[in-house]
C-alpha cells in the first residue's frame, strides 16, 4: 500500500491513502504524461525535506508526492 499527496498550485493539499502498490506505476505514468512533477518519498520523516526542495516558481499544475 502507498499514499499520494497532491499539492495544488493554489496551496490546497489532497491525500489519498491505502492505494494498492500495483497501481503505483499506472498512476505515476499518468501524472508524468500530464507533465505533473512526481516525487517518491520512502519515509514520511523526509516528506518535509522533499517539499522544501520544490521550486516555488514552477509553472506546472502542482506536485504529486508518493510515499
């Protein structure tokens, strides 16, 4: 199982929990196809570090965090 956090450009955040691991590749390919940045975080403790590395000037649709 894994979780997805969608960080929208307007600052909203949506979390989807308990997704079957076999769906991860399909979901990642979908977001990559839409040119939405995807970051994979293996440990929730590094989640804040991953967010601080984001480029604030990015013109994309937002960011997807997988953990």
